């Protein structure tokens, strides 16, 4: 049957429509998802679906996806929506594959973003945060987080995400705060925790240190300067190589002029060739003057000459920087009257600059490392290795920057202060600047404030990477854990491995108020034998008692107990002689330590979960965030990763591939999509995209997903409509079915393996594509199209009709289960449309077990060949229809020429007219006439369209010579006449 029809024969008095098995279903073609989805959510809540899933899974192997906590400070966006949808599909699919897949959602609640929001409210009301008691301030932060947890919880549930929403975890619950503090004190007891002074990334705007995971890189314009450091001393006895150096200067280049007061050394490379260049011609007003002798890397000399506007110079000879004992600081007259040694460093390159690196150990990691590595040698030569604190927490120069005290590097708004210019002016006045410029480059910014940060030497608290401990060190343990973890995609392993290999010690202290405090005490009594000691520590036998006191207080009162008046005395009383000797640390923990500890107070604490988790799933940025902080925390306290596998997804971009932004008006909000089209469309979008790469979304992409959804829905609707006529008594065994039905069962067997493997590998796009193509190509365009005639018109007891209904039952069972993790609303709606509004739910099912006997590769190969021939026939008839030579395919009786005799014999074993949905079809051997229709990709098949001969059946519309052979029903085919007789007999028997 080539078209849908309502059934009237049009040739006699009887309306044949009543005798047809036409589809009947309440499952609407128009989904109305924005209205229907909330009804299903309410149903799931009323029937306690989450609890029933847990009860059904008792005793099964656990599969635990541990939720990476989103931040509780605003509505969800499309990225968090994607993340939660992916997690939901993982959990639902694992549950339906026979696991106990419990999902406990969580929230990250501490940290600067919430503090900022409260401070903004204060400023709007004219209040000063510093005048508010810290306990009161923290209470407002807690209330703020609690509010947004409630908002986000409902938004996540609206996406169809199932889980223990009644008992989520939060990093601000009292038990969580107690565990986080306990985890920190484990590091203190292991000796890995220490107080150190080193350069850290510092946000002047936020007044706190930042971890690598809290930094993003944005384009920034920096001031660049080329500065002379006069040679102060050369190695004796090397006159041949040091001739001319006495009055020369080493030239450095930097993008941070404000760090010059912090300079203490110059770094060079032992693999770079250097030369001594004497200026012979330059403009009169030039900073670089005739006679200046400059030491520069040869490969960078020309670039320096152009930057310094030097007309010409001559190269006097090679220079080995090792022959230069020290230089003088260019600002010596301002009080920087110390030697500046030259240090060989592997971090020096010829990529830009001069081949020499200005080294300020208080303002850069590599600067600090080479300075500390050289400390002993420097001190032997009488050089003071103390690292100055040149910049304070507000970005102002201190007394350690003589001549510049009070100048500012960055202001409270994140803008450049006057420090750069003041330093540049001083260098010009000293005659030590030879050039300046500006450079656009990627520069670190705080991901919260979006403002540039600085590197600043300041006392902070660290967890050491244990490089001096070999295989027992934290870095070594973490790298071993990475090797033992499954990464999807595999590239994630190399990404996190490179980050862990190169990361510095973990700076975990933050100078803020809202968070879990660093629960240690430091002895500050210079006269005490315990001076500078930290407790808890294994050297103090009462440390366990201290840890117990703190933990007990936090469990009952929360971390606020640390900030209560008298807290020091409360925790130390009876353990130390004088609590006044011990400074209570008031910094809070890096929030990445909070979230990195969730495995301890969630996975280990709940009996319905397990440690380690089966899977962590987050965006690819979390290789330096939650994945890494969890890895380091667990390896430091338990010796292994808290997860067996790590799965990452990409970022969501606008439709044109650009980053979403308010200014570009290209943002897509999940709330808007849900309101207009339904959450199911977002779920389908997430499943139909390669989420392991960056994803795109926009109006046209959403439109295509709506179209795809409509096709899937129509497939389900067709099955439901025809299954209205299904009865268990009609069921046919697979081996008794016609070939086409057995071919469909084979396709189910194929898909069963693909679907299970795809879900296990988290390859949702492959699963969805396979199921979508099966529904639209194998079913709607082939099987349903062919079998409409048998379903509607065959007699009640027809083997073909009964077999088709049996297959539809199996198709419905498999597809609603396989698609349920992805399209949770629609599959539930379809299941209820068939089985009623009882206590059943598609989500309580397991994936059906497809019998191995359904697999029939030989039959499948045969039908693949038949389908290729069918394509040629339908292609020929489409032209006939377009040219209006036929109305429908049932008007045709094509002549099909087959050059391959083997193929011809194969086709003769099936009813090709039925397959092609024509009234008649003849197969002829040979190539066929030249004017016949052919497809290049199907050689050896030619189709000559012919009109069907005979009369048109008033019931099925086929044109056949047999119409009229049955005297009782002269307008029908014999098949249709028998169908009507059975219909009449069944109706009479029912009366």
C-alpha cells in the first residue's frame, strides 16, 4: 500500500473501512512536551519511582557515578544542563543493564563567588563587610547557597534527571565540613602539609591566592621593556673571552616592568649562543647610545636592534654568560645596591626577548625554583637569598620596593595601576632602558572576576607533591593512579598526566571567610621549643585528641565552630601549656579541596554507594579541576584514585561555532528550550551529538532535533496504533514467520549487541544514530511501509498479519527500553499509552534479552540485496509519480530486469510486488532496454514502469485481475473477501 487512507471502497454501498484493522491509539502525534513532561514528573514522584528503582536493584553489582558538584550560585545554563543529561543517561542505562546504579546529586557551596554576591548586596545597602561579624556573614552565605540549591534542584529535575533529590550532598553540610577538615588534618599528620613562602597566583581584585584550576587565559595587552643590567664582575683569568665585558651590559626583556624591583638574578641558557654587540650608529635622542656594549643572544639580536632603534652595530665576539660573575641592578641608585648573579636555567629559550630572563623569585614559579635550587651556591658567594615581599595583597608596592612604595600594580577594578609607568620612568632616568613596547598575548585571569592576576610572594599553606619521596610521593602515586584509570576519551589520560607531571605544590589556603577553615595551629613563641611547629602533627601525641575535638565540634555546629570566640582555647585546652603560644590559622581551604574530598563524605559515608566510584563525568576543563583535586586528595590519603573511570564532555558553543555571549546575542538557555519544545528535545540534542568534542546549539540545530524527534515519535505511534489489535493468542514463533519478519528480528539481535556495547562505552551518539536510523529507515521506510497492507487488510488469522503483530510487540519492547535512558519522557508516555496508568514504568524494566536464535546473517545478506533492488524500483516509480503518470505505487506493475541470474533466482523466492508496494511486478532475466531506469550504485538492475492491469479492489486499492473472482464480494480481491468474511463471522459471534 503506497499511501495512508481512511478505507472507503467507493464502489458499493458498504463502507469497507469498518472491516480494516486500522491503527488506534491515544498516543498523540503532537507531543505537547512542555505540558506532558511535568505530568510525568509528578507521576514519578507520586509512585516513588526512585525508591522502587533502589528496591528493585537490591543485591546487584553497584555502578556509581559520583556527581561532580555544580556551584550553587545561579540558574543552570546549557552546559550544566548537558552535564546532568549525560549523567542521567549513564545512570539509567546502567540500571537497565542490570546494575544498581544509584545517583546522588551534590552541590559545591563554599567559596568566593557566593561571598561576592553577599558583598554586592552589602554595597547596594551601604554596608561594610568588615563591620559584620564573620559568623553572621557566613550565615548569609549559607542561606544564599541554600536558596540556589533549591532552584537548581527543580531545574535539574525538570530535565528528567532522576536521583536521590531528597537527600543530596552539599559541601556545607555539617558532616561534610567535618570530613573535609579531617581530610586536611590527615595531610598534616602525614607531613605533606606545610607553610611556605613562594610566588602564588594572586587576585588583587578578590584579595586571595588562586589555584591553577581557578585561572583562565584571556587576551591582554602588556607593557614590554628591554633593560640593561651593567656587568659588575667577570671571571678572572678568562681575558680572551671576557675582553670588553667590563663596561658592557646584559639586556633582558620582560612583559611585567613592575617586577624589576623584585629582580635578584638573570637566567641564561647553556645551549644558546650569545654575542657582544657595540652600537655604532643610533639617533641622538635614542635610549640606546653609540658606544653601548650589549650582551644578547645572537638569534634575537636583530629583533633587539630594531626594537631599540639602533641604526647599526658591530659584533665584537662570543660571550659565555658563565664568565659574568654578576651584574649590577639597573636601579642601584634607588637602593638596589646588590649583586645580580647569572644562573643557568633550562627554562630560557630563544622564542622571544633577548635570550636572558629577568629573574624575580617572588613573582614567578620558574624564577623561584631556579633561585631556590641555587640558594646554597649563592650564599657561599655572600649573596643574600631572602626573597623580598615587594607587593602587598592589594597590589601596592611595599617598603621592599624602595623608591616605589605606594605605587600600585593592579587596582580594585582589575585595571593597571601606576607601578609599570613609575618603574619605566625610573629606568629611563637611570639610563638603563633601551626600548619599550606593547604585546597582546594570553595572560592569566581569575575565572570568577575575569580580571588579570599577578604572581606574588606570600606565605601560604601547601600540600607538597612529595618529589623527594620517590614512589611514595604524592606526584608518583597520582601518576600511577592515572595509569590505572580508564579514560573516555583516551586523550584525557595524557591531558591530566601532563598537568600532574608539571604542577607545583598545591596551594590550598585562601584569604576569605566562606569555607572550611584550615584547622591547624602554628606555634609563634620564639622562645618555645615548639616554635614554628604545626599541629596536629605526628610528633605531638595528643594530635588525635585535637582532631577528634575539631571533628566533633564541626559535626554538631559546622565549621562556624572554628570562628567562634574562644575557639583556640576550646580546642587546645589541656593539650598545650599555653594556648596563647599557638596561632589559630584563619585562612580557609581552596574550594577544590572541598570538592576533592566529596568521595570521603559521600561515597564512603553512604551504604547505598561504594568507594571508589565507577565513574566521574564532567567537562574537559576538570582535568585541572575536580578530576585532579579528587585524584590528589585520594592518593594523598588512600593511595589511589577515587574513581575507576573518567569521562569528559566538551563545551557548548553557539550554532556558528563561536563562544556564547550576551553581547553576541547567541546564548541558548535550557529554560527557554524546555518552555518552547520540551526537555526531551535537549536530551535528544545531547544524545545525537558527539559530546566528547565541543558541541553546538542554536535555533536551526534545535529545529533539526525537533524534526528528528517527530520521526521517532511517529515510529512509536505506528507501533502503538497497530498493537491495539495485538493479542497474545495471535503470537507466532520466530521460526514460523515469513522472511521479512525474521529479518527484522535479526536486526533486533544486531542492535542488542550494539546498544549494550555503546552504553557501556558511553558512546551515546552511536547508540542513538543506530536506533534512529533503524526507526526511520528499516522500520518506517521499509518494514512498516511494506506491512501496512497486511496489517490493515489481511484476514484476522493471516500468518503474515499475526507475525507482523508479534514483531511489533518485540520492536516496541526493545525500542522503548533502549531509548528510555535517552528519551525518558517519551518512552514512559508510550509505555503508559499501551499498558495503562497503573504502577508500571518503563524505567523499572531491564533491557530485554534478545534470543541468540534471532541472529541470521545469511538471511540478512539476502535482504540487503533485495533492498538494493527495491531502491531501483522505488526510484523509477518516484519519477512516474512526479510526472503524474501514476497516482500511487499501487497503480504500477513494473518490469524488473536482472542481469545476474543468481540474484534473479533469489528475488523469485519473495513476493517482489509486496516488497515494492505495487499491485503487480514481473522479473525478467537480462540487462533490460536502454531506456529503462537504473541506479549507478546498483548495477545489473533495470526497471521499466508499466501500469497495473485489472480492477481496483475497493478495500485494499490494489489493481489485480483477480478482483471479482469472489461472487460474494465482486469488488474485492479473494484475500480481501476472506478477510471480510472472517470479520463478519467474528462480529456475529461476539453479538
